[in-house]
C-alpha cells in the first residue's frame, strides 16, 4: 500500500512520468531515484557529468501494460543508459527474474538517443540451489556495458526510434 493520491500532487515533482497504478509502486520508487540524481551540469558537461543510478527491479517493470505510458515518457526523456536482464534465482530466497536499469542525467554525446540492452540470462551459473555470476560473466557484462556496443546474442544498442517502433 502506498498513497497514490499524494503522489499525484507531489510537491517535489517526483511524479514527472505520472502516477503508477495502485499496487504497483515500482515507478514511484524509480521516479524518486531519478529526481534525486545530480542534474546535468548547466551548459553541458564532460563525460561522466551529472548523476547515475543503477536500480534492481523485477523483470516485469519492463513490460507491464499499466505502466506503458510512464515507460514511454522515461525513454523519451533519454535517461535510460542500459537495461541489463538477469536470470532467475540470483537473489537469496527470491526466484524472480530481475533486471538492472542504469540511468544517467547527462549521457555522453555518443550515447544520447540510445539505450544498451544486455541479455545476461545465460551468464548466470546455477550450482545446487545457488545461482550466481562467475567473475568471467561479471567481466563480460562490465566490458559490454563500458564498450556501449552491440554484441550478437548478448547485447543490442538501440536508438529511441527503434525502441518506440517496438512499443
């Protein structure tokens, strides 16, 4: 439970993408984090200026219909830098399939209008009842993220028009 009515008239402007439906507060939490990031420097900044966040969510935040309009506004605001899909059972006592959404308030010029999607589902190792990322999987994910390029079967660099076309 959360106070959706209070969120709709939030005095700090944290509702810039809209008010999530009752029972789905993920995007309220998301907007609070985004609004809390350091803003882009006035007049543009150097690489790495502004704020950055990495938020762990259940995979459903990427697809639920009732949040589609907020997701569209988020993409159009060009705050999302990377969406990292992870496999299930990675977190103790939770079988959920997770994702990490990395956002920046001031993307470098070469990243503006683009989002990197990394599918690390197959990078998760399962031994007995424990799932984890081996160091080589962690390195592969980090290198792909920092390289900000597509890799067949693992990562895709999409522009905002392509994302919009895929709804």
